[in-house]
């Protein structure tokens, strides 16, 4: 591969450097991964060897470009050797900027969920009686405001709930719903533009591109689901004594879809910035495996409890009983099996819906607490233990918010905080499941049995 003259020149320079450092009394440099022939090289000599090879093999004026190409080849080779299927190509900078973008998108969806809860609690969701895929400008003149107000006056909500509403009050609920819709459209633009840029730069791999395309399609469909939900509230209620409200099934579908988009973005962002879980020893890997068997079902229970909250909101079941721990004067409501067929009780009977949500919330608190208790004596990574502790604290806070919201007759502030708390607890569980996932085979082979003392 190299000419004889080149090799002889390099060896001669190396011998000269060795003689110099022998006179200076420099201690040998040792690295366990090097071959026997390099164990006696000092750091200056190693540098000397590098420059010697570079001066013979790389022409002048090409040092920088060739060195960069070499670094890129080394990085690619290391990734191939480790067997990792990275979601981002382009090195650490690409991984950083794509990760920031995905975390920012997830945070935006989180704010959408909070704003959606605020819109629902202020009864603003039915103020806009039409929908356009491309969006619409808000009323800009008094005449346009009067036209929108006249449209709202034809809706069942105005006739049965808000009859006599002033136009200034209408403007408030209109702006709430308009902000919620436009915030969602802005998210679509904020997601699509960086995605196109990163795709052009070559940062997005095929696997990541397919995943993000699916999330983008789900986000676009979320607007359709939202209008499908609102449309149900613009229809005349089946009974003259019923208040107009959106279908609890459609509300649950809308909220579940938002949670799915958030979870997909957050999990993908974690996978981009942390392609391997924290694992410094095989002992910690075995401990993480034990945690994983518990974390997944607890995470699913957290998600199920959050979805049941959508049925509480859709049926206005938060006002059915505003006492705790009993529901009124009893532990179990008398009308819990009143609605026929029986399956409708779990989704449409306000008493049953609130009772189910209480049971699920209590089970979630105990499950998260049991997860923490069962992992106390396990030898696990400190990061895993910290996430479990955060999940326990958040579960306790979420139950406290739920009880406070109930006893206070569901005020807007506490109700919004409770919905945000549900997504925060789900975030902790996703972070935990991502942190305890199984490392790659190549990483497992390189780990010691126990953590080395530093």
C-alpha cells in the first residue's frame, strides 16, 4: 500500500523521536486498545507519527479536506461497527439541530393540548360555526363581527345556554377558538419547513422520514377530527332538556389523536438525541430489563386514565359529584347501571364515567408507587432512578389536582392544569420506557459486569 521509501522514512523519524524522548526521560504512553508495537509511544511521538504519515501521503493544500473526509469515514465506520440504526445522518451537529426541532414540535403539541382544554372549559369551542381547511381571517370590522354573531345565534348553544349574550362576550369565546385553530395550523408550518430543509441537507434518514411523514399526516388529520367533533355540538340535542355539547366519543378521539402525535414526536426526539440507552455495566442493563417489564404496563395505564378523562369532559361528568372520597353520600352511585344497553354506562352515563375515572386514577397512583417501591433495591442507572422518582411525584401532584378540581366545581385554572398534568405524567412514563430499552448487541458486548470506579 505504501512505498518502501515512505515506510523507511517514517520509521527513521520515529526512531529519532524515540531517542529524543528517551534522553528526556518521558514516561511511555499506554492504551489498552493499541497493538504491542505502539505501547511505548509517548503522546508527542504519536503526534509525530501522524504528521509523518500525513506529510508523505497527503499533498500540501489538501490537509484540511482530506482530514475532514477521514473523520467522516471514521464516524461512519464506527456507526456501522456498532450496528446502530441512527435516525439522523450528518454527525453530531445534525443530531443536535434535528433533536431541538423535534423537541420544540412536541412542546408545541403540548401547548395545543393545554389550549384545547382551556377552550373547552371556557365553552368557546362552538363559537365558530364553519370551518375551512385553509383557515380564515378573523372579523376585522364591526359589520363582520355582527355577521359572525348572527351565525352563532342560530346555533343550539346560543339558544339554550347563552341567550342574551353580549357581542363583547362573544368576541372572547370566538378569539379563544380562533387561537386554538390557528395555533394548530402554525404548528403545521413550523413542522413542514424545517422538515423540508433537513431533508434537503440529507439529515433525515429513510426510517425517520417515514415516521415523520406519518406524524405529519396524523397532524393534518387532527384538524378534520377537530371539526368532526365541533360539528356534533352544532346539532340539536336529542332532548329539549339537554344542553348542546360535543360528542364524548369524538372528543376522546380528538384528545387521543393529540396525545398520539405528542408521544410520537417526543419518542422520536429522544431516539434522535439518545440512540443508545444509558448503560455503563451489564448489572445496570439487567436492572433496566426488570424495570422495563413494569414500566410498560404502568405507562399504558397512565394513557388509559388520560383517555377516560376525555369522557369525563365530554359528558360534563365533573359536575355529577363534587365530593371526595365518596360520591355524594355513597361510595358507589346508585344509577351506575341505569343506562341501557349496559356498555353505554361506561361512556355516556356521567355517574359511571366519573366513577371509572376515579378508579383508574387511584389505580394509576398505586401502580406508579408500586413501580417505585419494587425498584428501590435494584441496581439501576441513576438516570432511571431519577425518572422513576419524578413519575411518583407527578402522579401524586396529578391526583391532588384532580381532587382539587372536583371539589372546586371544575374551575378553568385547575381543570386546565389537571389536563396538562395528565400529559406531563405520560411524558415521564415515556421517558422511563425509552431510558430502560434494550441496548444494541455491540454495546452489550463492550460493557463490563459492574460499573468501574472512577
